[in-house]
C-alpha cells in the first residue's frame, strides 16, 4: 500500500483504551460481591439483588445494567439473570467454575495501578510470596484459581501430550497438581511427583485427595531450585513457571530436566509465550507486564526462544504448538535421544 492509500488515522482505539478498565472493574466487582452467585437460582429485580448483597439500590441497578451491556447478565420483566456463560463459569459449585481465577485478576488490580512505580523502580508491586504461602487467603485463592483453570487447560494438555507407556512424570512448580492428576488419569500406569512450595503443596494434597488422585500423584514440598529432582523419570512437565524466571534459570531447568530424564524421556514446557519479537499476541505481551508486577524476574518469553534453548541443551524432535483457542498457552516439547535411535516425538 502506498502512502497515499493509507487509511486516515482513527482515534477510536485510543478512546476505547482510555476507558477499557471500566469493563474489568465492573466485572471484577460484580464477581467479588457475589453478584453472579446471587442470581444463580434465577431472575431477581435489582432491589432484591441489592438487598441480598447489602448494597445501595440505585448504584446496584447501574452495575446490573452495565453487566447486561457486557453480556454477563440478561434482563426481562422478571428482573436480571445470569447469561448462560456466567451461569456456567461464575456461579460457585459447578465443575467449570472460574470465579477463583477471576479473583486472582481482582487481587492484581492494585499492583496494576502502581505500574508507573514498577517501571521507575524496576521491582514488582506485590511480593510473590503473598500468593505462595505468606497470605493464607490469597494463597488459597491463587491455588484454587490455578486448579479451576487447570481443569479446562489440563484437558487440552492431556490431548496434546502422548504419555502412553510412560511411568513417572515430574511436574515442576505443579501448583495444585491438577495437570498431574488429569495426566495420570488419562495414562494408566503413570504416576507423578509434583514439586511446589510447602504451603502450595499442602493445598495440592487437599485438591488431589478431592480428585481421588492421591495414590497416583505425590506432592513434594520444596523450592524447585534447591530440592533435588528425582532421576530416572521419563517425562517432565514445566508449566507456568518460565514466565517467572530469567533465560538463565530457564536454561538451567532445561539442563536439569535433561539430566533427570532417561533416554527417550519427554520434556514439555507449557506457558503463555509471545511470538518472536515479543509484541504479539497482545495478551501475551500484557501478561509479561502482569508477571513483572508480581515476581522479581517475572516477564514473558517467546516460544521460539524456548525451543532453541531445548535444542541447545541437546533435546531432539523439538516441537512447539498452540493450545486450542481461546486458551493463550503454547507448549514446547523435546525428547532425549535413545542411544543410536534418534528421538521419538512424544506428542500427539
Ligand atoms: C503460575 S503457577 C503454575 C502452576 C501449574 N504448573 C500450572 O501451569 O497451572 C507457578 C507455580 O510455581 C510455584 N513456584 C514458584 N516459585 C517456586 C519455587 N521457588 N519452588 C517451587 N515452586 C515454586 C508456585 O507456587 C506456583 O504453583
């Protein structure tokens, strides 16, 4: 396209970006105050919702109307009711409940308001330990939020990793252990060890027991940098960990996985990754800022770089693939060569 044919600059996206946070704050507040739960058993007029949540009626009506506009709620002569997706994902008790994961977004609101200070000082705005032990309520929200999300994302991962015939999976920074539980359930004969920090491992124990997976999955409480990783294993999963670590640490973890794996062993690194260049997809670029605000080395890596690090460490059949939409995750896999035979792909 020549300069003459270029479309005229349009302020629409600039104006929209100036107010996009109104939408998030409306949604996060409705979720935090229990709005979707209050409507879980059917339609209610605004005054009744306000009474149930001990809120002022006029502002509550404004919030409910905005939620209709955001397609979170529907309205008719009986009052307001949950949109079908809000009913499935935002009312506590359902298997697809995402309210805890949404609460994590809410917890990160205050750090985001201090983005300028983080940029000036080069340090996170929240101590990462808040979510991994120091604050019991936030840790519980975080771990159960990871669990809720992993129930969906893990089902996709089960379809993407071929672990048939494998016997021992190590899940590094495996949080609630949900992926390990789903992967062992889908691959009879597979057992798993999940390394995570002590307070998180204690919650993983609780979640694995609820999932009936405690016999197959062993939580191992410890720091993944210092705790020796089991050896002679045939699969390593490192999911959602690289976004809080530097390139050097990621390369160190890849080398440790290589040492821990027997010949033919599979390493899978899953995370939110950017394309080469780091600016797209925009969700991944923003996710890098979110991680910078919450972990000292937090950020985002490109999957092409991670694939290169696996190759540099001697992994073979290195592959990278996106999770099915709308999940923003991608997985990079590599295999330790069997002597004299090359490598197996180990992915579906
Ligand atoms: C974003 S979560 C990923 C959890 C899970 N693997 C997933 O993909 O959903 C990062 C995990 O790393 C754990 N973690 C952070 N620092 C750690 C450390 N030094 N040692 C062990 N685990 C750590 C956190 O407790 C958390 O469970």
